[in-house]
């Protein structure tokens, strides 16, 4: 889950100050917010830029685009683009910004407004149509996918994207249930999963991992993440910062691996006195992963699993 990214008292962007510190903002810098959400991070970044600064924000959710504040849109330093994380390189290239960006921010996962809107179908806590698409105008809904997916593929999805140990039981239960009736509501799916899980303990709802897995599958979230990370190398100028907020291990592991791998000299050249320029690592790690503070978690429970990782372009 990502932050409640709206610039209101009800929704505060997750880890705002660590993000602003991590970006090492320059008044005249060029920045790219790859996950606009409801604009909390973007507004805070823009507030710290001078008249010559520039911020480009991107989001694939048409509701996020439509909800942007008019005064934000009217700011000549700001541009809001409808697109995906995987589009970042193309978006920057079209504006002549490859190698010219001072900071890239990725706040991963689903936003609070998306979770809170039952009509989007992201949450098992609110009954609604089983959709789960971040862009409802493209792809297929979760309901449509569940109506045709075979049991083996469903089990594999729950294992891979949900790390669900009861994936086999849940997949079998879903396939059995859909022979009786098409699964069209979030409440229906949550009930099927809860009945299929033999052990229920802890604070998490039994359907938590299933909903996560299907959502990641529907939105190709990990593929989007990998494309965005790769794009950052082409976007950032020397000294530019990459800041990524993740909310579960499936997101955090590839971010950690990407930053680590690109901060190391290739194995054949390690320890050599003269390393060719083209073999120098493109990134430098900036500190360790930062977790949300107790105070932030107390005021925003959705920050409890947030981790921020930062790297600098060399």
C-alpha cells in the first residue's frame, strides 16, 4: 500500500520529510514524481522549488489526474502527465530531459483513495465490484480474470505475488465457487478465501495476501517497478537522487537489489587499481533503508510497513 497522497489534513503523504531530505532538493532542479497519487509529495516538492524549478508528475489512474488541485495544475513549474512508471523514460525523452533530472520519486503500490473507494475493488474491507485496475480504462478486471484463469495459474499467482502458503487451497476454492456463480464482488472473494484458509490468527485478514497478489497481477506492478528503476539510470544527472518508498517485501527486495547491484563495480574489475570509466558503478547508496517513525505510524497506520531507499547517480 502506498501513502494517502492527498494534500489535506485527512491524508498525509507517507515519509514526507525523509523523502524531501532524500531528494536533496535544489531550488532550480528538475524533478519527476512517478506516482502522483493525490499530489501530497508533489505539492511539498513544488513548495521547495524556486521560480526556475520544474516538477513533472505521472500517474496512470484517471481519477488521480482528475482530482489534481487547480492551483497545482496552474503552476507553470508543474506538469501532470497521464502515464505509467514504465513510461518514465519515454516521458523524459519527449521533453529532452534524459540525463537532466535531479530527482526521481516512486511511491509504490495502491493509494489510500483507491483503497477507500469501494467502487475500485481494491479492498476486502469494503464490498464493491471486483475490479482492482489502477487504470480502469485498460486491461481486464479482477472479476473477468478470475472467471477464466485456470487453477494452476491462479495458485502460481497467489504464491508468487502474495507469498500465500495456502495458495493451493484458496485457488481450488475459488475455482469451485465460480462453477456455481461468477465472482463479481470483493466481499464474495474475501468470504471464499476466509472459508478456505484453515488457520486464522494474527491481525491480518485471511484474504490480505490474495487481494495483494491479484492486484499486483492485474496491474503488472513488479514489471512496472523494474522498468521504472531501469529508467532512472537514463533520467538522472550526476548527483541526482532516486527515492523509492515500498510497502512490502515483493517491492522492497527488487529495489534493494537494483540499488545494491548498480552501486558495485562489476566482479571482474573489483580490486583493480585502474577501473575503466565505463565499468564504474552508476549509483551510490545513500544510507540504509528508512522506516516510518512510531509517531507517523500512530497518525497514519498505512505507514507501518513503509521503507524508503535512496541512491545517488554517479
